[in-house]
């Protein structure tokens, strides 16, 4: 993941207030992508 993409996703997770900066700084790129997907990506099931 590019640094710009990582910063964007970190910012969104911090705004959601699910994690603090220390927790996020210890996460891998894969973990950040997973949590961003979990909290921000729409699913077809969201609309059923």
C-alpha cells in the first residue's frame, strides 16, 4: 500500500475513534486495510 493510501485510511480510522494512534502505528498495512474495509466499505447486505 502506498504511504498516501495508508495515511488516508489511518485518518479515517482515527475519525471513527475505534483505535488510538499508538494502536494504529503498530498495525501492518494488511491490518489497516482490513479495518478500513470492515468499517467503511459498503456491502450488498447493507442494503437488504
